[in-house]
C-alpha cells in the first residue's frame, strides 16, 4: 500500500466517522478537500472534482467554507484544462467574499488565482492576468504581508 492509498484510507475513515457522529462538522469539508488533494496527486482529476462538489454541497451553511470549496474547485479545473469553469468558480468565491466583507488577504488570494488562470490559458489574456496580479500585489503590500515580493 503506497502513501496515497494510506492517506485516502485515513481520510475516508475519518469522513465516514464524522458523517455518523457529527454530520454538520467543518472537518467533513476538510476531509473532502484532502481527498481531493490525494486524487489530484494520483492524476484522478474527475474524482478530485467530485470531492469538490461534495465539499460545496456540505458548505452551504457556512460562507467561508463555501468560498474555500469554490477556490479549490477552480484550481482543480485547471488540471482538466477547463479555464472557463476555473474562472467561474473563482468569481463565485469572490462574489461571496465581497458579500460577506471577507478579509482583504483572502480576497487578494482569489485575485491571484484569477490572474493565474488568465495567464495559463491557451491564449493567455495577459492584460487581465496583470490586472488581477496587481490588485493582489497592491493588497499584499497594503497589508504588509509579503514585504519581500515588492519594494
């Protein structure tokens, strides 16, 4: 049994236990997203997306988990080269973040993801990528989070 098999077995066991003992736990979302990560490492991108869907279904009652799930799903769509779906998920996350007045750092991270998606398309949209990269950079500089990335 390789390490991915062990990780999957552990997260699946924990998930099954949580679904029985505490079906509203935030740890269920963590399990789904960890299982997504294991599936991605194996190259099982469809399974990774399925775990993201389960995470989104479980997250409907808590906005921060829903944001996290959409962001993870958007990044998972990059693996299957579905840039429009990846952007759609990131923009859904951004919309929720703006509605709940989420932390600037978290919003900047979403802008960074959007810029990344625009920059890795088959025909990169560099102007849009740069726009979102600079939004993220300005926010990080304002918050003095990453002093080492720009003067």
